[in-house]
C-alpha cells in the first residue's frame, strides 16, 4: 500500500521576521495574551525566547498559500498549550477573555 499526503514545513524565516517586527514595535518580546516576558523572568537565557503560533491552522491553507506576519501570534508556552488544548482552537481574543475571567 502506498500513501500520499501533503506535507507543509513551517518557515523559520517568517518566525524570525515576526519576532523582529514585534520587537521593533514593542521594544521587547512577550506573550500577546498574558504579557509574560521570558527575558524579564529568566535574564539573558530568555532573550528572544517565545513561541510563534499560527492563528489560522496550516491545514486550512490552500496550495501555494504562504504564511503572513498577520497569521502569527507570539505566545508563551502555557498560553500556546491552552490554545491547542481542545478543538476548536481558541482565538487570541478567546484566550485573552479566558485569562480575564479566570475560566
């Protein structure tokens, strides 16, 4: 039996561009949901450290479509796990609302 499936690789260059863009705009990298700043909490070891989340699942992209900066959100590991804890995935707004209400 032969299986054929589509495989999409994540683009490290767009992640670098997202981090650089956010850093330029805000002066530091932090979670866009809860505000956690790895460098502020861990010093130099945390410099540049944050996860990059696709706000729209890659599986929903059509052939030839590429990730844009607006498709990416910077999240700490905890918030990223909460987004992916169950389907449907939370949006950034739903995640922020849960943090505000303590759900």
